[in-house]
C-alpha cells in the first residue's frame, strides 16, 4: 500500500470519527448544530422522529417475533436515503449505535448470533458498503453478540422492492438468498437486521431459509417500519 493511500485512509477514518463525535450540520435540515446531539440531528428535527414505544415493540414482538425502532416517516427517510445513495456510511453507524442501545434497554429476547440482510455484491461494490452490515456490527458491539455477514449472501441482484405490491415483493425476493454456512445455524437463536420493514417479504425470505438450517428461534429488528406497530 502506498503512503498516499495510507494517508488518505487515515484521513477518511479520522474524518468519519470526527463527524460522528462532532456532527457539524443536521443530516435532515442541514443547519449547523449548536448543541451536542447524539443522532447528528438538530433538536427541532429530532421532534419529528417517531420512535416506537416499549409497549408497541412488545406487542409486535409477541405477534411477529420482531419489531422496529422508528416509523418510516420523512426525517428517517432522509437518513436512509443519505446512507444508501450519498455514500454516507457513518450515518448507518450512528443509527446502528442507536439500534443497539434500543435493544439493550428493551431486553425482549436473547440470541446467539446476528445476521445482516445482505445486498448483492454488485450493489455493495457500487455503494462501497452494506448499510445493514454496518448497523449490525454496531449492535454487536453494544450487545456483545457476534455478527456474521458471510453466513448468508444475496445471489440475485433483485430490483428494488419500492413500487411493487405484496405479491410482487414476495416473488421478487424468492430464491434471492443463499446460506453459505448452514451448520452454523443449527440449534441457534438468530437475529436478522434490516433497514426498512415494509411487507416483511425480504425478512421472511431470510427467516425461512435460516429456519430450514435448523435454527431454534428467529427474530428480526429493523431501523424503520412503514407500518405503525
Ligand atoms: Zn435539523
């Protein structure tokens, strides 16, 4: 590795860390943040975030074995758009830290391993990272549970789920994933992490194939959900 490349890498790492610790502009409204904010979002914008209550999470968890942190409304839409299309992986990191703390405070279940919903390698190459993997790794650090991003891969570069109806979404992700290390799931409690929950088609496809490997209990947790819990 050349010295120039090392310097560039060091700069990027330092810069990203600084952005997390001292986010200078609000990610939603782009105004300068004067008071410290752990989300990197100003006080005015944070009021527009709909965070699911502990009770609604518990209810949804009982019915569906999973829950989400935010309602997928305008401010969270902007953040997800940022890390998906603007090469801003550090927002995924900030959100991952919040998700980890959210789970830690609720303590609804225990699991042996965490699996991020994979994106196709072509998409990951284009974006430079998988935002779900970044979030899962932050959750791992907080909960002390390992994340494995190579146990489950995406073999089909599916078209975006946006704009498809429920049946179309199910069909779109059918056979999209492949288990690489099936024995690792045997008898284990597994938590799947994704960014947006809409109809559950993607999550259910992942849960189905992991269940077929003999996993014991399966749970999911997403950054945002389009349905009110
Ligand atoms: Zn703002």
